[in-house]
């Protein structure tokens, strides 16, 4: 007997074409029946499995023929215009493959299904027409963030031709193997095609701060290391535990190993509920005790790679700030980073082989951040500051790779910790 149909999302590894098998690496999923967590899912396909290749771009370039399209997440104004045969704009468009079932996609007022024909002569190839009765209705993409998702039929042979992330429809069979009824696959770059095999491989796990300094650090480490960071925002520490194996990838394959992993969580953990009426702060997103437990879990997962580990301290919260996510109001309090950094350092002291890149101390001590310290935003949006932070991270990574503890040091050595960066 098989479970009810569902969808798994992750990255495809270890494809065995002869036996129609593969591993799907996902975020950690918790099985409420077995009480076990799963990250790697053995999976299979059959001669009946439907394969769809997904291509994303920000225009209709390369498209010539008409076909069905779903204009997704339309606002009320554009939804009303589309459904009454008037010109409209769209932020997200899904172009369906020939014969593709439409029932699996959300059907509501914000998602409009219509026949679509691209206009190759439109500006930047970002326009076309939908069919409304006997009339052609102009439609165009809205803004630089617009996305066109193109679906094309493909076969299982594609799985052997690169790296893929996938959405896999199906169910788990009696042997615990995920049986795929449909697979949407999207190409991922093969890092071995661009990495210098003579250099060590470095992975950075972090939130939007690491996104701020990513390009600067990568430039500074050119010729020193193959520098990479996770694709998304690492968020709080519980997300780190859930996603770590997915972020690490199939590091047992030649050329995909990690030599050094710098990791950080904190700025999301220390967020607190905020009452706008009273000005009072509530519970942290992740309480300190849970934060420490999550770091221990994360370290255990990262150790499996055999890489050298380096904790990066959370950068400062310069002043109180407040924000809103949907209907939830949250805040960060000035210097709350110090509380969470002390908690993290307690964990790192239990693992004296883990290096510490004290980026917090670097930012606090550097006069280049004097103006930044007067604001409430924790991010480094100024390109000059991004360059400064990126170079500091690059120095710590380079010293860690060379074994020089002046740049990155074990947490038991307070004198060296203060010199990090």
C-alpha cells in the first residue's frame, strides 16, 4: 500500500538509470508516524512517470508559438482586467508544456489561465497577447523582478546530464521508497565546471548579512579558495538544522567535498515579538537555550563532512528596530547580538577545534562603521561597507585555510579571538 499523493522538493543525487533509482535530498522532514526525521529519500521512477523541465527567465525571449499560460499571483486590478478582456500586466507567468495537466496548479481569482502568444517585437521581448473570445488582449511583464517559468516535456535521460533540483509528485511505497508519478526538474550549475580543482572549497552558511558581503569576499579569495555560500537566506538556527544536509550537498562525490565551512545563525533567532501599542518586547523567535541546542545539532551535521569548521559571530544590532511580516510585528533590540554571541561562544568552547571569526568585534571596533552605528538597520547596504566586511571575512577564511590562528582561532584563546578578521 502507498501513502496518499504528495510532493517532495529537493536536489537529485546518485541517479541509477539502470534501476530507475535516485536519492532526493530535501530539507529535514519529520514523520509523525515513525517519529523519525528524514533528509535523504530513496526514490524511483517508472515508465509512466511524467518528466517536465523547468526553465526560468525574465522575458519571453526564445518563445515563438502560442500555448496555454497561467498568469500567477495577479493583484485584484490586473485580475479583473484580464477576466474582462482588457490589457493587463503580470509579475509571474507559467507557460505550460503540451498536454500538461492543469489541475495541480492553484486555481483562484489571482491565477488566470488563458491561451497566450508572445510578441517577439515587444520591448525586451516582455509582451504578448492572451485570447479572450475572438479578440487578442495585450499583456506585458511588470517590473524587473518579473519571472517567466517555462515548462517543457523531457525524459528520464535528462537526469544523467547534470545537476537538478526537483519537485517530485508521488507517494512512499511499502519499501519506504518514494515512487514518482511526476517530476519537475530544474537545472543547477555543476560547481566542478567553474571551481579551480587546485584550490580548497569553502562554504558559507549565513543569513542576509552573508549575502551582503558575499561578492566582496568571493573577489578577495580569488586564487585562494573556491568560495560559495548557500543559495538562500539561512534564517534562524532551527532552519539551519532542517536545511543543513541539503545545503551541504553530496559532499562524498569527488570535487564536491568541503574543506572549510563558516557558519552563522543569530539575527533571526534574536528577533522578538513587539507590541506597538505598549512598546514592549515579547519572546525571542528562538530562545537562547534552544539556540544553543540547535547549534549543537548543526555542528554534529557539519562534522560529517570532515571539513574544518569556523563559527562567525553575529554582527551587531546597532539600535532598536521594528518590522512587520504579514500581520506579525517583530523587533530587534540594541546589543541583543551580544547575548546570543555569548551563548554561541559557550557552545563553541565545548568544541575547541572549531575556529571563531569574530566579525562582531571587527564591526564594533572599525571606525568605518561609525555612521552605520547611528542607524537601526542591521544590514550593510553601502557598497563600501560590504567591501570592508567581505575583505574581513576573506582574511579570516584565508588564515583558517593556512592554519594561521591569528585570523581565526579556537574559542578557548580569548587573546586570538579578539584578533580575528
